[in-house]
C-alpha cells in the first residue's frame, strides 16, 4: 500500500508545520567536477529539465537588490512563468504561486503543467505562477558568488522579493489587475520553499491570503541527527539493522586505527583518505536517497530500495539466518581485517556507485574526496551553484547532518560526523569579505523567530509525509503511522482519477479547503 500523507490545516488561529529539503553537500560534487574538468576525463551529468514547455515562456520582473537599504539603486531581474489555462477575465479567480525554492525554477514547470498548480488552478479558475528564488537558476542578482556577493541571499530579502512581486506584477496579455491584496493569492511551497510559504503568510498576511506548506521546515536547528534517525526507524528492518551493525563495526575499526582501518577504507575504494569524517561522509551517500522516494516514477528514485536489497543480499542460502558477526557470515578481506558479508556488500555498493571511476588522472583519493583543503573552494563564479544553499545553511538554517550525540542512541551514520566536521566548510568556503562575515554559527534565530515549532496563522495549511526525514524539526509528532516522505502532494496527474487513492484523496482535500478559503474571500469582498 502506498504511504499516505498527513494533512493539518490552520483555518482559524492554529498552525502546525513539517519539513524536508535538500542537504548541503554539493561542495564535494563540485570538487570532483572541477578536477575532472581539468583533465577532461569525466563529466558529471546533472539533472536537467528535458521537456520543453512552450506554453509557459519565461518572464522577468525587476527587483531591488536590497529591499531594506538600497542606497545604490541596484536591481536585478527575477524569472517567473505563468499559466492562464483556466483563467477567465473578471471571474474573480485566485493566483496560485509556487515558490521555486533552492533550485532552478525551470525544474518546477511540471507542477505548472500537471502538478499541484495545475490541479488548484483548474479547480478554482485561477492563474498559476512559478516564481524563481533569488540567486537560483537564471535569477542572478550578482556577478560572482563571493562572501560579499552572497550577503543578499537570506530569508528576509527573498521573502521581500515575493511580496514585491505579488503587489506589483503585471501579467503579459492580461488587462485585469491581479495584484495583491485586491486578488486572493495562495502561496504554495514544497521542501525549503514550504517553510517560505508558511513564513510568507506570517510576514505578509495582507498580501498572502492563504498558504500551503508542503514538507516545509519551520524550525531551524544546528545538529540535525534526527534526519538519519527517522530513516533508521522507517527503513526495512533488515536494512536498518544491517546499517547499524555495519556502522558500529566501521567506527570501532576506524577508532582503533592501524592497518585494519586502512584496509577498511580500501574495501570501499577509499584507500589513502586521511580523515575519518570524510570517509563517513562518503559512505552515507546511499542513505540520502531515501529523500528521493516518490509515488510517481517520473519524479522519484528507487535508489534507496536498490541499496537496501544489495546490502542484505546473502552470498549463499542460509547465511542470512545467522546473526550479524557470526563467523559463518565473515569474509576475510586481508590478514588484518575480517568483516560480515553485509559490511562487504555495503562497501561494494558505495565503491561502485560513488567512488569508482570518479577520481581522474593522477589525483589521489585525498585530492578527490578529502574536504580539508581550503584551496578547493576558492572558485566563486556563477557556475559554482553549490555555494548557494550551503551559504544559507551556514548563515541561517543550520541542519548539519550529524550522528547522534548520545553514544547509546542507535545510528546509521558514523559517529565521526559531528557538528564541528560538518560546519568546517563554512570557514573554508566563505572567508570574511569587506562587507559581510559568515557567523561562527548559523543565526537560526532568524528562522525560528517566525514561529518555529509553534508557527501559526489563519488560512495556513501544512501537509507532511510522516516518514519525511526532516519532520522531527517541525511541530508534528513522530508517533503516528508511517506514511509519505517528501512533498508527495506537489506531484500530480492531469487526470486525478489515475493517481493512487491516497494522493488523489489529499489533492481533493486541498481543492476543498482552497475552495472554502475563496468562498470566505468572496463573502468578505464587499467590505474590502
């Protein structure tokens, strides 16, 4: 049975929230791309938007660089797209705007075509909009990504962008004034953008008539060990147990050091990697694939399931019946190292999927996978887009993915991954500028002051997956039945009846409460 979604509505004066958005480890991938570009030996293929949406040509809206102290008068162009498929002039339909979040807005166009924006505009006769976030995609307000140039990338400025857009945009080909507050605007966001949707309803209640936050983080935190803990509890039991046992062995061997530790790293293809936290960082990569799950095969990935199957596969019938560590399950790696077959499976999967063939030319494993060399992060051109979300993590959001600080807490990632090791990139990649210095720790208060766990607003809907790994950072408890993962409701089919029953149900509920919001608008309108 397909996992279900949890829906919570804030229709009067109550509010709740949930969470899920991308992790900030793009600097490792950027480093590999840089080394491979220098040798021409390998090209990392990035996900691209392959389908063309000629119905929705890109549009541009002028924004001030600094909404709060723009003494220089600097401006930039913010990219957006809109759909009028279901719009009828003068009918009073809403504007449904989807926040592009921490990626190119172009990748959000499927939501304008068949996803949540299409679903809601079809039901309400509204105009649909995809609004790209400052600094992402083609919405570039600066010429480089130095520390100083990035100082305008923050919660306050990006929220002000959205407010300025809503209050002033003129849609090409539409004579009617659809700006807020004269038109009801419903603000939707998924993942990081889900938090922004909730924040917009709190910060600009006169402009944002209603908001839907799907898997939207509202409570920032420094040590986010519960991300992996959620996966540990929700993954298939044999996979979770295999990971826990493997990590316990790995940490023990690394802690003792010596030849066995070197042999262990070599088993994963990482011989010569100097720092244990770098090793731990690389071998957790397949676990992050949990967040890529989706009910729709067009948007999701089976990578986590494939990893689990490979992890627990016994080399011979009957081996799996013995307990982890039983001598019958042991594999002799070297004279210094003997491991359980699950750990060997783990090593083979990581080596084949994330290590082999990725280190070019004469570079060493340390050159390719080490993270302590500040010179690896000196490039600040606009194509170094990993610097964007990482900067937001270092300055305001936190969410450093670490092992549990309690040694008695079960874990599926190495205890060598700590707040200190995860946050070192903030000092290495963002040296002090002339106008801005990255704080010693992210100013998470800037996020949590908007409500955090207790965020509340009228007409604020929060939709969550109950096994979303970001959910512990939200007001929703984790003791309910295991359900969906990562903003499942954002995706959709043109024909709702073809969707899985649980997804169809949540879409129908969303249509119902948005319709009710608009009924309230129409009743209030004469007094406005």
